[in-house]
């Protein structure tokens, strides 16, 4: 029996309208994805790669849920310009280890337009891994500009500004154990309307 409790609305951070995904649902889905990876990589050593900072929480929980041996590495990127939708990115922290001949899984918190993940995918693909797959916790297929092959997916995300479990608002709230929806009035104030 789970002892995880739902966070009462009155203790939510003031920017959050409501909880969209609670901690219990996230943990259950992460365990399910880990079981799929365990089955698919029984005789292999998967190398999990995430993009800092957003994917850190998902990667950590996923790695803990795996029962097979695996390794971890991290990338850091920056987009050109504020809220860049161009997909132009620059790697600011590269992988520590070569991935040639390894079975790589890119672990992402959210897949939106696909522009940034497409850049990362192509960059890693050029390094000649034995295999390259994508694992995302949240997907917004209706926003996709570039198709990305997803091997492991958690949830389809609503068209709302989400925060928590790696997703941030002004670099804050990433460490919330749940995913909440930001109040519309906060977004309107931010946009000057």
C-alpha cells in the first residue's frame, strides 16, 4: 500500500492553479517505463543521457527504478535568444564519455516542438552509438514541428504551462515532486496583459 499523500491545494506554491500529475502517478509511470527498458536491454548495458536541468529528476527516478546495469551521462545546452523556437542550440556541457558502440537512451522531461531534441538526436547519432532511442516523460505531439521517434513515453501533456518534476518557472519549482499547472493570471502578468 502506498503512503504517498496528495498535496492539499492550500499548500501549493502561489503560482500553481492545480496539480495535473501527482507524485504517485508519476512514480507508477516511471516504474512502468523502467520495466520496459529492463526487458528491452536485458543483455545490454544502456547508457542513459539527459539534458540538464529539466531531465535530471526523471533520469534519477528512472535510473533508480531500473533493475539492469546501466550508466549515466549529461548534456547541457542553451538556445539562441529568449524562448527560441528556431531549434538553434549550442552544447555548453558535452558528454563525459564517448558513446560509439553503446546503447544510448536520451531521457527527456518533455518533448514539445522537437526542434531541440532533433538537434541532440542528430548530434549523438553522428557519434555512432550501437543504438539510439528516446524516452520522454511528457509529450505534446500537437506542437510537433519535427518528428522524433519515441521509444518510451509517459504521458501526453496538456497545452498548459507546467511546472515541477524538472519543469521550471524562471528556474524555480523544478524540485516539486508533482507537476502543476501555472495560474493563467501569472502568465498574463508575465506577458504584460
